[in-house]
């Protein structure tokens, strides 16, 4: 058997720029710069004539680990991307009109006698009708309600570090920031429009891509970041697309920026509408807004009117239209092509998962990085893990639509009646009947997120963990009161989100 070091990847070609392309290029450039042996050439091909989607400007907390791994300066990153901080998502009119709840980043406090604190809350709320909401024991929620922010403090566990956070940023500026980083570490940027893909006749692997001006760019490994076109993974490799429209019927979106308004909230807002939902993402220089909807239940013109009517600041442009089909590629890695981002699949941005899926796809490619033999079991494991993550993320998003009391429009009546995957049905019914949460994918949303959504949407369990009955009720009430007071006092003492940004990460005027 030949030594795999004799067959290293010599050239990586990334097809497409934007967020996905440069999020792939940056960590690859960094890793190979540290490899200590012959490094492959990395080339990224992008066309200025093909726009990026750019509807997602909100993230999940693991983006911080991605940035840290690259060695990015946190303050510089926020300034350069006109960023703000995100403690979670406020949901309005989901479950029923008038309902409002918060999906915060973090849990509901330390375990009590080995059981999650919200299980003890379930017990107490049966006998104490005036018991405050379970959300009062979420530090992220307490901060968001007061528009406060400061990063978690180190040291012993306390209210001052019992939360996590992510970012809002301008996706175009983030791509440009990573482009500068990657090119400084040797990534070559080629500008041009790909018009043809050349396959090797002996095995069907991609040999090269051809540009409109006649240039031919060959490579060993091709990373498809060409967006919905899926030029390589869908076109050349013919990986089938699994359509999830029956579960996630929204198939259109319109996005528009608006003027920034005060205060600068440290959270994303998602407001359910008659035929979909509307997002609000606050940045330092503007507010990002969008309306995700099902075109079977509302026209594009009506959707634009709904979007513009829901703005809290003056629109800075006309709404930009996007049509999509939710789903994923059956295989994201075929032969020597790996699809990342929209080329691999699309889930609507209801829980800010688009950038997370890019990040995890790149991370898994690095984990299972091949040599030129492209052993099929590497691709098989990559595809298994990506499929699992896409499906578990899909189910978490479907949950928002399915657990609803709304019957006031065609969309919500459809969602209430639609069949759902057995996996999600099991998770819902397990919680409904026993108060337990089933986590089917450890790389996806954790227990506190499921509790936030299930409880926030109005689902109250019929039972709770019987082991919590062994804790003295009076002592438990006193403990909850102390923790709630500590959370409220700590949040109240923090600077406002506006003040923290002005003092530490103020961006230059756009």
C-alpha cells in the first residue's frame, strides 16, 4: 500500500465567494499554513456578475469559537462588520396572536439535585399559581428584556456568566473581512464566470472548471459554494435534492434594510404573520428586515406591503426578492466535490442556522480531509453527519410551525394539520406527556432551546420528572427566589447594549 503522504491534495478550488466561500477558505488557509509540510494551493473563483443571497445576518454562539480558532480580534471583527450582540431571539405572535417569548442563549440555571431547574419549576407551578415565568431564570432573557449587554465574566459560576451570546453582522462585510484574512494567508482569488465543468473520463471526478474568458482552472478537491445554482454538487455530480416543502411550506422571502432606531436591541426579533414571519436584525449602521412567506397564500406584492408596514424605521431600499425550496442534497460530498452552504441545502433563517451549517460543513471537511485517493468512507461519514444535522435542524424549525393554536389563516391551518416526521412527533409527545426532552443530534440544538420553544409556544407537560419531588418545597422556593433576584440585579447593573458598543466596539460611520 502506498503511503498517503505520497498523495496529498495539491490544489483546492473553491467555486463561489460570499459568506460560504470565504468561510471555507479562511480556516483551510490557516490550517495549512500551520501544517509544517507542503501546503496545497487554494484558489477561490467568484464572479462579480453573480450576487450573493446575504439574507442571513444573525448567528449562533459557536460563531465565536470559529472566529477564535482563526485568531480574529473580537473587537476588530465587530467594528469591521458593523456588528452588534445577540442574546437570543424574541418570538412574537407564534403559537397564538399576542404571544411573546424568548429563546435565550444559555440555560435556566444550575441543576438542582441532578435535575434541570425547569423540571423543578414544573413541579412548583402546579401548587404556586403566582410563580414567575420560567424565563425569569434565564440570564440571557433578563438581559434582553432590559436591553443590557456585557460579555460573560470569568471565575466561579454566577449570574454574570450564566449566558452565552452570538452576533448580528453585515454578511457582505463579514465575507470581505474573511477574504482579506484568507488572501493574506495565500488564498488566490480569481474573478470570472464559470461556463463549463470538465470531468475526468475514467472516473467522473471534476478535473477543471472553465471560465467565460477561456481560462481553465484545474484542481484535486473542489468545494462548491455556488449557492442555489449548486454548479458542481448538483450540476456536475447530479446529487439529488430532497424537497422539504411539505414540512416547511414557506418558499419566498423579501429583504430590505431600514434606518437604525434606538435602542439597539441585543436580540433578533421574529414576528409571525398570516402567511409566514418577519425578521428584524439590528446592526450598528442599519436594521436588517425580511419577510419569509409561502407564495401559495400571499402574493409577492402583498408580502412586500406586509414587510414595509412592519418596519420600525425608514426603508433604505426597495425589497429584494428571493425564491427558494427548502431541503438538502442527498449527498453533500460526491467524489472530489464537497458542497458547502446553499449548494448543500437550505433551511429558512428562522433560527439563524445558515452560517452554522456552513461552519459545521467546513469543520467536518477539515476533520475528514482526504488525500487524492478520496477514500469513499470519508465522504460517507461526512454525508451521514451533515444529513443528521440538516434533519434535526429541520425538525427544530418545523416545531415552530406545528405547535400552534393559530387557525386564523390558511398557512397556520395547514401547519396545524400537516404530517410531521416520526422523530419530531416523538419529541413533541415525549415532552407533552412526561416533560422530558429527547435530543437526537448532539451537534444541533440542546435541551434548553427545546424547552424554550415548546414552553414558549404554549405546550405544558402533563407530568414532570418524579425525582424532583424529593426536594423540600420550601427550600426550593427560597433557592428560586435567590437565583431570580441575583439574575435581576446582575442584569440591571450591566451597561445598555448601546453603551457597551459605543465604549468598546464602535464601528466607523458607514
